C-alpha cells in the first residue's frame, strides 16, 4: 500500500513538471522564466529521487547506522518518522489485549544431538541473514543464543526471527568434564568472547566472529528497475575458535605480583569445579573473574594470567556473579559479597538486613511496681515505713541494629530500569529485593523486602530454590524443583521500600521435570523482551514479553525524601540565608534613606525653625 502511494506521488510530481514546462511551448517566455522553470524541474527531480530512496529503505527494513552519512538524508529521516508512527499505532491497537496474552511461549529449542541443555546465554547482537531484497525484516533482526549441552558441545541457536529453533553452529568445546558455568562478553565488538568452565577446574575462552554490517547498495536506477542482490558480505557464517585455556590452580601469575594481591595458594586444594564466571570491564579492556566451590576467587587477564586472588570468609562457595560498573556482586551460600575489579580486591561490605518492627502493636500502659528500701537504711525505719507502689512505664520496643544477610543465594539479577535495585532468589524459597548504592569501597547494600514464595511439601523433600531474572520493569521467577513448574511474573516498575514487587501472573511451564531430583533451573534474559528457561532437560523454552513499561514519575517517589541528604539541606539553608540577607539590604536602603524634602524639614525642626508637631 505504501509503495502504491509513493508511486502515485511520484507520478503527480511528473505531471506538475509537465504543467510547468508546457506553457513555455505556447507562450513566449523570457530566458529568466525558462531558467526558473528548469530550476523548479530540478527540485522536483531531486524530490522524486528522495521518494525512491525512502521506498528502498522501507522495503529493506534496516536500521540506520549513526556513522553512516545517509542517516542525515531527508529520506532516512522520513523513514524514521514513519516507523515511529507505525509503532505508536501498533501499540494503541494492543492496549486492549489481555495481560496474559502479552507473555507467550514462542518456541521450544531442541539440540540436534539429543543432549540435555545445561547452560544458555543470549548473544549481544541482532542479525538477519539474507540473500536478496526479499529478506524478512524481523523486529530488529534475529536473536541468537549460545547453549552448552550435556555432551560438552556448544551450539549457536536462533531463538527469535524467521528461523527460530535453527541451530546455525554445533561444535565440541574441548572440555573433558561437564559444564558448570558460562559467560558472554556483553560489549559490542568486532568479535565476541565466550568463556566456559567445567567441573575439573578448566576454563576455556572461545572467540566468535561478529556478523557483518548490512549495507544496502546505493540506487542509481529508477525504481522500476530491480536492484541487484546483496553481496556475500551480508551472510553470517559463525566461526567459534579457541583463544585460551587454563586452570586457576596452574595458571601463571603476572610478573611482580605482590602478596597483597595474591594471598591464596591454589596448591593447597588443587583444582576444583568452576561455579561462577563473569567479565569485569577495565577501561576498554576486560578481566575475567573465576570462582570455585570452595570460595577461591581469581582475576585473569585475556591470556589467562592471574592478576589477583581472594578467598571468601569461611570458604563458602560462590554460586553466581553479576557485573555492574567496575564491581561484581557474588552470591554465596551465606549472602552477597562484592568484588572491586579496578582495585582487584574483595570488599568487606556486606548486605545488611533490618528486622521489621511491628508498629501495629497497641500502646503500652503503665504498670505499678512496689519499691524496696535501700539496705543501708536503719532496720527500725524499715519496719515503720511502708512500701509505696510506683507507676512505671515499660520500655518501648526498639528496632535492633541491622545484621548481615545470612541466606543461601542461588540466583541474582539487576533491574535494567533501575540499576540500584537487585533481586536475589534463595535456596529456601524466598525473593529478596536489594538496594545497592555507591561504588568502590563505599558500596552500601540493604534488604528492602523479603518475600517468602515457596516451601517444600514435607521436611524430607529438598528445599525449593528460586531462580529469577528481569526485563525492563518486570521480574520473572521459577520455583525448582517442582513437579509442575510455573513462571511467576512480578511488576517491579515502582519497587521501593514502601512498594514491594507485585505478583501479576503465574504461567505454567511446558517443561518435563522430575520433582524428586534437584534440577538446576536457569532463567536467562536479554534485558529487553525475551527469556530462555532451561531445566536440565532436552528442551529450552523461549518466552517473548510484550508488557508495556511505564516509568515512575519523578515526583511520584516523594520529593521530600531527597531533603534527607546533608548537602541538599546545606544548599537549601544557604539559599534562604542569602535571600533573607538580600531582602534586609534592600529594606535598609529603602527605610534608612528618604527624600530630600523630608530631610530638609527634619533638619529645620531640629534647629527650631520648624513645627515638630507636624512630624
């Protein structure tokens, strides 16, 4: 339809050009008139070319690259406006759609070798393979994920797009033991780094080539002439190659590394299973954090050399890691700790939990207490003096001081809409809402809410863990193990200390799970609108989230809470003092002076030449 309208507009422009030039044939025009008509015809021709480019751009369905100079052209700007208008119209059409229909299980992914899915992560790019102009312009292109299976193979699978479920690459990882951890570098680079860890303590780093940038050839022919097909550079052939492999127990240290940064001796316990991997940004480069099941933490360079080591208190195991800024939050069996990547050290700050005080208790009434005489008084006086009852007010209950969080954390996720909010799932079926502020050694972590979600049916059953992740404004959690697992959906758009996460939906998961086994679930998010749910089975469920996110108003959180900051209080006080001083200065200038006539009259009265009663 759009193409027909564009061509009709092009034909109208040609007719207008003919209407301009025809009078020149019948009426004698001057040279200036002919020159003006030719200029008008050139402008119309340029407008027709821009309309043709607009049609090409809309048919290709590509996004504009900021480094491309064509982004500033009028036809690209018009295409962007049309896309935004269509998106707003599509959003309005879906306002009446039920909430449960906006969270759908779009696909089931099965591996070609029939192995079980152990770990999965999203790859940080979108791309649509195409061989011509008939490519399906999926929303932003196709999405891919990296999956590690029970046979120690790595697979790249298309999880969203025209070929959802297609395995584009399957390759042996080289691990001799089972996978235990997986991490992907989230930065947009010419190549992507994928790190895997196994139960025998080996870490292997793989390099994946990035898909090429799609470039549409410039149009030199009229719109009626078909465009040539795109060249071979628009085809992505993934290549996964090994760039480094090492073990923290045998990896060399950086030359000249002091004992301050290397307090752990890996020779004492040898190799242990790798339980957590994460990329920590360091300027334009990165470091790799590796943790095992006895709490040993090592920071590695790209070649595998150790630049720092640390040990958790009591040797508690590290279960997961989430990097943010220059920090990395580590979930352990006894709470959450923080590792600072720039200073290469384990911070002493812990998450603090305050026990709630029940403000709904009734007011305490005073009680009568009999007073006793002092032993130093005379015995005769004791006999004669009567004990009098005394009215005493019992002490009010006081809130105990905050205590370090002591909980076995099995999953941790950051809120992409509000980066200071974190959500943790515990091994005993609870969801914790955390608030993490500050940076470096000034990190402050506090527990805002503690929600009990699940518990085992009997004391003999294993504990029910909570595995969770987030998209913008919403939290998704799974209780495992469970005979019939379900996906819990929480609204966390306005999660504050006064507003805990709100449970919206509970959707059944189409995964076969043995409830008697402690199956490790994973909820993986692209932080936008898609989820991967794995259960150690041969099937991975792909969920698409189309829930609308409404950011909280800047004044909705209560502007008075910002006045608690000392700097703001000082600034407000200085401002009012300055205003009052300025006002006093203006008043003194107005009141202390006076007109010349008044001053002369007062002077004459004081000298006896005037009437003081008039004053």
